[in-house]
C-alpha cells in the first residue's frame, strides 16, 4: 500500500552547525554539511557526487520489468522468487544479505458471492477482465481475486444502505436523516479513511455486512481518461486491500507485539482483535451501479453523491442484497530480504532503509517503482564500497514482504529484533512506490532540517530545478498562508506520519526517527490494487522514462550516506519543539472550537431552529444536545513545551560552538558518546504502555487516527480523547504527554552539556 | 423567468413609530402598525384579517389548471386568451381593468440544426418527448421548439471547446490551459449567470457559436430523481430562454427607453445592441453527451466537471460541430392586463403589484403559480371593497405579458407611463412563480422593516410557525455569522435586487422602491423553461396542496393593503443607511483584496512559482502580471454616508415624536405633503444619465451585474469599475454615488423637518 504524501514546510531554526553552512575561506564559498567537520564534509560531498551518478533509468526499467512480470502476493511462487532474486542482487553488489522468514495468517478467498435479490436481481461479476495490449493483465490463474484481506466469513441477506465514505461523521448524517444501518448491509465508497475503518464503524453501528466500491468520481472517468486510454480506473477495476484494524495494531493478527517466528505462541482467530466482525467485499463501479440504482429512501446529501449517472439514494427500501464470503484461513511464509553494509567506526548505529516487495497483483507502481529505486541505491552504495568508501555506521537495506495485508514483513521483523533495534537504530527511511512530480517528505521533525538539505542537492529531472525548489514553489502556490510563509523562509515542513506503510513498527512501536519519501503529484492514476497496476500501465502513464525513479534513488541514497557518515547525528530539536508547539496549539484550539460549536448548536436547539427548518415532507432529526466541554488543564503541557524549547536552544548553542572553525577536533571528540545518546531521542517520545485502547502504538507525538487509519493524529492521546469527549482521559493524556516532553528535554539538555564539554 | 431568492436579514434600527409597536393600554397589549395612528391601525388590522381569510387553495388550483392548460408564449393564441380571461376576472371582482398592448420584436425558430460532424457524427434531436400520464406534454403543435430568443441567425462549422459556465473567469482558466476559443463553437453549461452572458462573453473572446446545455449535476439526475419519477430534469429536457443582453437594457430590443407603441420609432435589427452577435442554441444533456464525449485536449479542471458519465475534456481537438439557426424576426403583440382600485384619500399615490402571465410553454410554475396568487389577492381586495373597505391610495394590479423574452411587458408599460409613474408610484411588488418552503424577501432597503413586519403576521402553512420565524430559523441555521447575528436581533435583511424579473423597469429604470417575494427552498425541480413545467408536474412535486400559494396571496395582499392604507408611508431610512454602509465597506474591501491578490500573484511570478509548478507534460501558462490597484479617494462616499446616517437618525427621531400617544392628529397632519416627498426617496438614488455603458440602468445602488446578469451588483458604478480595473472611472463613480446619497440625505432631512413641524 502507498499513500500520497503532501508537501509540508517549516521554518528553520537558527542553529547553524546542524544546517548546511556556507563558509567563505580564501574567497571560495564552500558548503559544509550538518554534523560534519570541514574535511569530513568535503570527502562526503565527493562520495555523494559519485553515488548520484550511478542510478540508471534503464536499470530501473529492467528491474521493474522483472519484479512485476507475474503476480507476487504473499504466498505466491513469484513472491518468493522475487525475494530470492533480490537476495542475489544484494549479494552480487557486495552486501551481507539474507532472507528472514515469518509465518503469518493470510486469508485468501474460497467463495465470493454478491447479489442484489430484490426488487430486481443482479449478480455482481467480481472479475477484472484482461485488457488487450496489456500482457500481464491476462495472467488470470496467478491473480488473487478481488477481496478484502481479514474480512470475516459470512453469509448474510439484508437491506442495503449507502453510507458515503463510511466514516463516523457519515453515521451522524444518517441519524439526521432517520436512517439506521442496524441489520443492514452497508455500501461505502473508497476514500477518506483507511479501508478497514469502514467495516469497523459499520459493525459498531449494527451493520451485518459491508461492500466497498470505487466511485468513478474519485478515481474513475470523472477524474480523467480510464485505462487503457488513460491512467484512471476502468469500470471493472477493483481496489483489493486489507481491512484489518491497523489502528489497533498492524502485523500478523495472531502475534501482536511479537515476531511471528516458530516459537511464538499464536492467538486463536477468535482472540485476534484486528479481524473484521462482519464480511466485507470490494467491488468495481460497474458492479456497484445496479446496487446503488436500486436504493430508494432519502436522496443522498450533496456531498455524498458520486459520479455514476444515477440519483444517489441512501436507502433503505426494497433493495436487498445477499453477500456470501468464505476464506481459506491459512498460514503463509513471508520472505524479508535483509542486506547489511557494516559500519566502519560505529557498527552499532544503524541506518535502516526499506520498501516492500510484495504486491496485490503485479504491482508495478505499488510497490515496485519504489523497490527498484531502493535496488539502485544498493547497487550504487555497493559500488562506492568497492571503490573504497567506508560508511561510519552500519547500513541495513530491507525488501519487506507482506506489507499489503497489514505491514506484516516490517512489523514482524521489527518485533523480532526489538531489543537490538531499540539499542542501535538511528533512523528508518521508507519508500513505497514512486511517481512523477514533486518530492513529498514526511517524518520525524528532528530530521526536518536534514532532509530539506538533501532535497536541495537533488535535481528535478524534468525541469532542471532542484527537487527542493519545486517543492517550495508548490508550497507557495498551493499551501495555506502559514505554509507559504514558511516555504518563503526556506524550510519545508515535514508531514507528520500516520500509517499506511512500513514505517509504523519503527516509528510508532519502537520510537525510531523515520522518514517517508517519494515523488508524486503529476502522476494521476486509478489502478491502485488492481490487476492493471502493471508494467504496461506504469510505462505508459507514470514515470515512463524512469527519471523520477533515478531521482528517488539519488534522494534516498544521499540521505542514507549522509546519515551513515555524519560525525555528529544531524538531529534538530528546535524544529521538533516548533512543530510540537504548533500541535499543542492545535489541540487547545480543538477544545475551544468544540466548546463554541456545541454552545451554538445547543442554542439553536433551544431556539427551535432545527424543528423550524425541517421540511415537513422530508423531516430531519435535530442533532443531540451536547454538554459543553469543560476547560482542561493544559499547564503541564505548556510547561513541558517551555523546557523543550529551552533545551533545544541550549543544544543549538552548544552545536554552534562545537562547529566553529573547521569543527574537526570538536566533532570527532563529540561523536563517541554523544551520538549514542542522540539516537535515543526519538525513543524518549514513546511510553511502554502505549496509547489508550492500543498499547502497540507507543509514540505520543505521532499515530494513525483510531477512526481515520491512514490519517495522522499528532499528540494522539490528547487529541483523540478530546474528539471522543473523554475529558478525564484528556487530562491524563496531557500529563503523560508532558512527561515524555520533559524526558526529551532532559536528554537534549544532557546532550548539550556533553557537547559543551568537548568543545576545546 | 424566475430566480430563487435567498433569505437576507438585517437588524432593525431603533426608531419605533416606523416599526410595529406594542403599546400597553389598560393592561392590554396592542399592536400598532408602522405609519398608522392607533385607530387607523386597529381598523387596518381588522380588514387585513378579513383579507387573509379569503384566498383558497381550491381556487388557486383551478386558476392554475385554466391558465396552464395550453402553451401560452408571446404571440400564441392562448397567451391572448389568458389575458382576456384575466381581464374578465378583474372586472368581475369590481376592478377597473383594461388590456394595454405593445408591439415588440419576438423571434421564433425557423430552422435549428446541430450536428457533430467529426470525428464521429451525431445529429442532435432537439426534441422534448411527451411523458405518459402528463397530458399537456403532448401538445406538440402549440409548443415553441427549444431555442434561445434573440440569438443571431447563423450557419457555422467549427471546432468545439467546453467553457464550463462560460463566465469571464472561465476564460481566464482557459488562458492558463493555453486554449483559445477564437473561431470555435463553445459549449457552456447553464448556471452561474444570466444565460445571455454566455454568448456575450463567448463572442467577446472570438467564438463563432454557442451551445448551452443543462448538466445533470446541476438540475438532472445528480440532483435528484428525474421527471416523471421525481421533480428533476429528464435527459431530454431543455431550458429555453432569452439571451438578449439584459444587463444593457431589457424590454423590446428595438425601442430602448420607450414604450413599444405604434408611434415609437424602431431601431433596425443591426442597431439593436441587445441581440447576440453569434448563434446560440440550448440543448438537453442527452444531446450534449455525444458532443462532450468527442472532446479531447486537457482534462477539464475539477470544478468544471459535471454529472455525465464521461471524462470532461476542454478541447479543442478533432471534435467539430455544425450549427445552423434561422429565425422569424417577427413583431408580436403583448397583452398586459392592468387593473385598478382607485384610492380614496390619495388617488395619485400608486401601489403597483405585478406578476407575468406569459410562459415559455405551459409554465405552471413559471409564472402561473405566482399569477394565481396575484389573482387571489385581487379577488380578496375586490371582496373587501365590496364590503366597504376603501384604500387610501390607488392600487394597480398588473398581469404582464412577454416577461420571458426579456421583461417586455413590464418594461414597455413602465417606459410608456414613465412620467406618471415617476410622479405617482410609491412601491412596486413583484412575484414570479411560487413554491414550497421559506419566504424569500428581496428589495429596496427602505422597505426592509415594513416587510419583516408583514412576514410576522403570516402563518407558514405546513408548520404553523410564522413565515418570518421559519425564515429567521433558516438564516440562523444556514447563514453566515453576521446573518445569524442579525436574525437573532430580529430583522431579516432583504436581498438586494439584480435582474431576472419584472421589477427591473420600476426599480432600476424609474427608481420606484420595489419588493420581490416568494416561497421556496423545499421545492426541488429541474423542469425550468421546459415542456414539463406544467400542471401535472406542479401538482405532483411542488406546492401540491396550494397552501403556499395561499400563503403568498396572504403575504402580498397584506403588504399591498398595509402600504395602501398607511397614513405615513412606512419607509425606513436607518435600514437604508445601514445596508448602504455595508456595501460601501464591501467595495473598499474589494479594492484592498485586489491589491493583496495582485501583489501576491506578482510576487509568485517574480519567484518563478508558476513555472516551477507547471507539469512539463501538461504545461500551463502563468497568469499575467497585473499592476497593483492605486489607493482611491473614498472620502466623498464616507462623508455622504455620514450625512445619510445623520438624516436617517433625525427622521427616526421626528417619527418617534409624531407617533407618540395615539399619533392620530400628528400622522393625519403629516401625510398630506410629506408622503409626496417620501415617495420620491427612491428616485433620489437614481441619475438620469444612468450607469457607465448602460444608461437605461439609472439606480446607483442596485443593478444586475454587467457580467452576471441575474446577480446583483450593489453600488454598481463603483464596484464594476474596480472589478474592471478602471481606476479613473471608479473615482468618478464614487463621486456620483456620493452625490445621490447627499441628495437622499437632503430629502430625508427635509422630511424630518416637515414631520417635526406637524407635531403638536
């Protein structure tokens, strides 16, 4: 799976040594890399230049052709074949590589039936036909049928109700319309949430089945020309995908928090809380149209109407559907390919970089377009090592299996190696497919300044501008007033990370500072998780010349090298404090806005406004009276933010002193003990007991939303307690959050003291 | 034609005598009408109660059945037949009634051909088929074919370009996409402007033909179930309508500013500036789909995409269309029915009330649903007169002909009677069809407080609340923050009037204070100007029980009586000053916003942002560099506003004194000379030389937008000069506007002096 990342932006702090410096020596301007002494920086820049010369569009194309040649989902022969081919590549390039296996629950369909049984009959086709000219689309015997992994078995016949995107707010709207889904089968459209949210919320409201379809408004003909004439979803295209309750925990549903190795005890299916409670099936818009057209009841609210040439009704009415789903609840083996280049000076500090290799079908875009960039990086790094480059730190490259069903390969590996990763992992860098356009940058805010610097050194292949410059222009043109201001002050803020790809276990379970990178925004498409995401589609409609694949390999390869070689780890705590400061203001504003909103609504209820505006022929129900939220004690959070800001300033000041002159002696002395402390800084933002309702998620700054799934919730404990109106919990979470921020401030202050101590 | 009016709202001033007063005398609360002494108010309220008991849903239904039984467009036999039937009604009810005729240019189609000639062929059907069960839909021989009146003749074959709604901003977007319409035929969808704007703007950009279609997103299946299953537009439904350049002048194109009577000289067709320069044809969405589907070129911007199951492209490409239109450029006779109840005390003060009777086809909703309410008012007023009620002023009821082609009947009549109307007309009250739901109130702000009071006395028929209360609830629930605040402070602001119905000649040409009233908002529909706007449709989908027809007759009947009988005309100048004050702030903000917008855009141009964000595969052109607007001298306007506010306050204070006690002597003394002055107050807001580019429009506060047509532009001279970046003109217009406001302030001050003079 891959989720488009939006461009963020942020203003740099004022510390200099952590940012790229331009020093005038003998009249020559020179760029000094953050965390590097002058000599080390010069050497690094030379090696980086060599690295960026290596990735080749032709190699990228041929790797994609090979890896996407056949369907390669978890458990398929070609999935394992690809893993072994990848293993051989790494080894050929001089890496110490191995395959690690895990045995996980991965259900596949045994029976799929969906029919409209009244007032007219229609049996859904549930088939994606081959497209003439697209050779891999006809590999029917190897393709997984369209389905939602981890759907419950079921055989239900019930009235149909349309629930828009199927998120909680949609059910509030249904309440206003007087429509209940109790005992009904709901039909929801894809989008606006992780797909697993839709059956979860439907079941919470009493539905007995769930159908998810791709509306042509969202990624079909209404968005643009459809495949094979264009990149968008054809009438029969279906989005496969997992519906496990990923916001509770990702990975193998039977081994939460533990690697799915032979010795690990398994939960029973009944005990696994991330399986859906009701049967779920994804369908095409060709199959959806007869179902939706059969609905009566209220006309769907304007925002709910899609692009089909029908009147959208909510139901219920005469329309009844029969849904029968049976799955093979089998265990399959994952093949994670793990390759290592051992560090020269600090072998126990790891830079980890990954992209998954499994796909739902052929997966040329998702995930192979990212996997081939990773491969080019590995080839280039191997080549540099052969030429004599020695990374200071250990570099670990991972081609994950089983990401599509639920981040299985990365999660099981991270869980199995938890102790070692807790100790050694410095940074995790993820990609998951790649397209054309602008560099999207998400991740931990301690890396914001660092990755901005990297982006400045990468050429956008189609315009000749730097990748950073294009992203900046986009933030100025399309961003909010605040984003525009930050971009003009020369830092692009990172998007905080929710879920949707393999960073989750690293960032949110283990507290490893993470990045997510990829090019996109000029690469429309509607073949996501269908049989049409293949080499033919990619080479006709996406990064057809593979120049952005090359740019991605250059971007991530540079980031990996620069992190691996830095004398002082280039974390920036001022950016961290500034961003968390913004989030703190947001949650306080959220509470104030709720208070205003409820007060206004209650006043309208008292004034009889809803009754007076309800159409007597189409009556709507007034929303409920909501008690106004109390004022909460945000003082602990604000005090902790003060400490965090002060410690960050102290660290900046120490770093500036340490970097003075050529920085050589200072930075060399510093890196011995200090880096070991710095690499723990992201860990300090976690708590072993995790978030309320979901202990697997330990990070108190970033989490996927419990009811959004992909979408991030920053300061999730506090924010979701306010959203769920649990005021007592909100205060507890404010205190827990203040606690981690104080711990973080203490670590940063200690690092500042140590850095001051080494300055000659 | 009829345009849905939005609810406005406004806070009352503080003057009391002009608003309804509640006086406690001997413990009994009593309502005193504005402009009435205590005795007169009591008598009036009694008569008004009798009036409101008369209108009957059954009579409304039978009148609609009769008037919509056959097509009755200008020049048709049933148009004249209806006029004669209406005449007979008025006479039967005791009115002094007559038919006035005018001879006007009214073209009808001789030949209509539209075909796609490449890359595939399609010949548009241009036919609305009868619907089974709907008897009048099959009256084919009497129906006008679907066409746009005052389209030029033409025979053109050219590439097709899709221009969205065809308003000026859409052409800016085409410039960004690098698409020109020069030499092309454009296809625009209905909506977002008076339809005559579309060919006008297309011709300004060099197009040689224009097609206008009804997109199903806007009023077809995407909006709701289509006729006959529901109220919305079926696939073959076509919106007929005039495309004359109404914002230049309405009425007969050959006699601008003069009544089209036998002696009036006519312009030649070539001299008539309101005829379109290119051929124009309206079509159904069934006919539009093959044309739009044949387009290639850029995918249409997201906001341009409609509800057809295709990818919307802008063109141009291979798609070429052939459009051939020929018209009979004939003169036809209009039959305006004019009925009078002579005033008892002030026969030379006229309250004029109108609704048109002509339709495009059967026109049950537009205009008959309003015409039948007018008839019920006339029946009721006639009945009261028979019972002994004597209106103080003269009441003139008008059933206009020829509104659909361009407000012909009302405009020619107002032009023909200009001198008399200038002297005598107090108020013009318009309706133009009626539906279900909320009372919409638009008009001159001097009447804001008056019509709010009337609405408080009318029962909403389906909820039992007052019509005012429902409108207030709607403003609170759906309005802006400011509208909500005003509504809660108990005045609903009037919508300022643009164009689209018969008030134009009265308000904007002659300066007669006007009102536009109607119920709507719970009466969906998509049969506007098609053969399906008929008795069957109306009685199945709109005000099926005619209870809102009754409410409209009660509302307007009450307003007419109350204006006709008031001792002191109930104009409120504080509301006028407050509203014009808001508009003054708006135009100043408009200039500031333009300055900010251009400055930001110019900065982005200097930064290269547009070039850096242009997709190299789908390049877009940067917008042009715009010089920033200068600061303008608004001081004359602000000084004039000061005078207006002060004079309004003086008048309020005088009116309060005059109304003290039972007010009887004061008000009686006052009304003799004072009312004659007050009825000139709206005239003071006009200038004989009119607006720039369009001298027919003389009102300096309200006008239809030169590039919107329906939509109002308040302070049009100033506002449009700023919009068109004519800074010199803007300053001239500020001074002209300040001039009328000072004249108005002088009149009001003089009225206050006179009112003070009579207070005992």
